[in-house]
């Protein structure tokens, strides 16, 4: 742990440490604070001004979302969050509770998920450094394996499915033995951490773009002394929260539409059509997945999470690493010859995956350019590839 990281950890109560108990506070998203230039170098994180900023962020977020031992649903007039999550479920997922032996037990999330995803959902749990891919940082509200269009967050069912199946080919385990109500509590808690994290990001951006050096996000002293200012600050926070919540409300009840495959789907002709499409410049599949679909085409890109660490700017990257970021790794296109599909291997899963792309990664959504039946031929080809003899590609 670097000197400043240590300092940030102490001052912010950022418990990055490796434990499965419920910490008292959520760590502040210092990486995004650096990204939005609340501080332009890592030393500035130690200044009283910046520490005040970070404290303000923490207290504004916990005003609405509570703390790890006491998570709660934000209460804001005119904003009904009751259908996204409810406080008893969040508490089942996270809060400390007394077990039958009378000892205090941490909630499910801290027992089952935090060692990879971390208490605040940053994906920087103690086990994360060794894993490839890294565990998801939920705080952008960006998820890969879902049935919704790229711009929408996942549905509850998408998250349930990830928990039931795990993500094959990665460290993300299947939690298929958990009872349904426990999984439901975890799904709600993932949404909670996402929305909470997105709100925190919105506050950081607000500070960066809108506030002067001596403006406070929410000045507790103003409540008595300058009530109009205080009201304005509260309204601003709540408007930002409403903006974050909107897509999550919109995605509720979303039903993906998977059209029926064409009659010749899966026939040698269909697979050959899929292969042709795979290597055209219209789809560019081969450019990333490689001439043999082994995943060795374009391999030097980064995903959206990593791009925020400015991997091409050495001085900036050094700051992020000093603040605790995991070292950047390139995002690898998948080898399609292994038959391992992270988002599911049913034809309908692959149809949606190819049509909608994989959010947060370079895998594009080709929906706009292709006819549904051509997407089906691409699916047929992808499912055939594991049986395709590599030395004589295309020979049946
Ligand atoms: C051993 C490490 C590990 C544990 C434990 C773990 N995860 Fe994960 N999780 C991962 C990894 C790695 C990924 C990213 C996989 C990828 O990017 O393809 C991930 C991804 C996810 C995603 C994102 C799926 C998407 O579509 O982007 C969710 C949601 C998730 N995990 C929830 C959980 C929950 C809830 C728990 C606890 C019940 C949990 N995970 C426990 C490693 C773990
Ligand atoms: C710009 C690069 C790029 C292009 C173009 C591209 N892909 Fe991908 N693809 C990726 C990456 C990166 C991944 C892995 C994403 C991840 O899981 O992190 C991926 C993953 C996949 C997967 C695995 C899905 C799963 O559930 O595991 C399939 C199937 C796939 N791509 C098919 C295609 C097809 C078909 C095309 C053309 C229509 C295509 N890709 C075009 C980069 C690309």
C-alpha cells in the first residue's frame, strides 16, 4: 500500500482490507475523484481542502443511502424507489445481525461477495488482484451480461441469472444453492450499490463542473443560517439522484424480444453464411476475434472501467495505482472455439449478445446494420466453431 493510499484509507475509513465483516463506512470513490480532477495529483489528496471535499461526498451519499451496517432506501419526495429495493432486503444482504449463537454476523454480501467485489462494490476486494477478468465495479451501473439494450441497466432477472449461473470462464461463482429469497436480497443489494455508486459519481462530477473552490456540496451549517441555500443544495442533490434512478425505473419489466430463427437456421448453409458475415467489414467480427476466431485479433483495447484510469498517460496512471487501482489489463476478445459463453450458450442468449453487444467492452452492437436472420446465421456459426477443425476451417 502506497503512502497516500494508506493516508486516504485512514482518513476516509476506506476499509480496503481483506475481511468479510461489515465495515462501518463505504470507501469514497477516490479514483473517480482523480479522474474528474478534484485533485490533479496524488499529493493533493492529503490537503485539508480535498479531505473536506471527500468527507462532504461521503456524508451526502450516506444521507440518502445509509452505511454498510445500516443500508437504506433513499427517501426523496416524488421519487418512488420502493420497487427497486426495500430496506429489510438490503439489511438481509448487508447489515450486521445477531446469529443463533448470539455472535454478530455480517450480511450475505459481506460473507459471499465482498472479497471480490469489495464492500462498496468497486470490484477491488482483497482477492481481486489475482483475477482475470477483474470482478465487476458496480458503481457505474454498467453490466455486461444482460438482455436489455446497451444503454439500459440490467433487469432483476438478468442479475438473478448471473447469480444462479455464475459467469463461466471467470472467477464469478454460481450461487445456485442459495435460497431464492437470499438471492433476491443480493440482487437488490447489487442494484443498491450501483445506484449509490452512480449517485456518488454524479456528485463528484457536479463538484468538478459546477462548484467553486469554497462552495460546499451540502453545508450542514447552512440549514440554520442560510435555509434557502441549504434547500437549493438539497434540491440539486435530489435532482441528480432522480437522474441516476430513471434508467433503473425504465428497465423494470423490460422483456427482450428474440425473433424466431429462419427455417434454415443451423444448416451448413446457415453456418457458411454466418462465417461469411463474420469476416466482412460490415460486422468486423474477424478484426477483433481474429482470422481463426481464437480471440487473437485486436487485443490491445481497454474496457470502459479501465479507460478511466487513463492507461496511456503514465503520470496519471501512476496516481491511480497509488490510490489503489488495480493494474490495467487489456480487454480480450473471446476465443469462440472453446464453446464457453459467459452470457449463456442458448441460441437466444447468443442472439441477444451479438445483437446488443457487451456493454462496457469493445464488443459492438451490430443490430443497426444487420437483419435478424443474419444475426441468427452468426449465432449458428459461433455455436459451430468449437467443432470446426482449425486446420481446415469451414470444412464440414
Ligand atoms: C471469486 C470472486 C468473486 C466472487 C466471490 C463473486 N464474484 Fe461476482 N464477479 C466476479 C468476476 C471476476 C466478475 C466479472 C466477470 C466478467 O467481467 O466477465 C464478476 C461479475 C459480477 C457481476 C456482473 C455481471 C455482468 O453482467 O456484468 C455481478 C452482478 C456479480 N458479479 C455479482 C456477485 C455477487 C452478488 C456475489 C456474491 C453473492 C459475487 N458476485 C461474488 C468475481 C466474483
Ligand atoms: C471491436 C472488437 C469486437 C468486434 C468487432 C466483435 N467483438 Fe465479439 N467480443 C469482443 C470482446 C472484447 C469480447 C469479450 C467481452 C467480455 O466478456 O469482456 C467479445 C465477446 C464475444 C462473444 C462471447 C459472448 C459470451 O457470452 O461470452 C461472442 C459470441 C462474440 N463476441 C461474437 C462476435 C460476433 C459474431 C461479432 C461480429 C458481429 C463480434 N463478436 C464482433 C470484441 C469484439
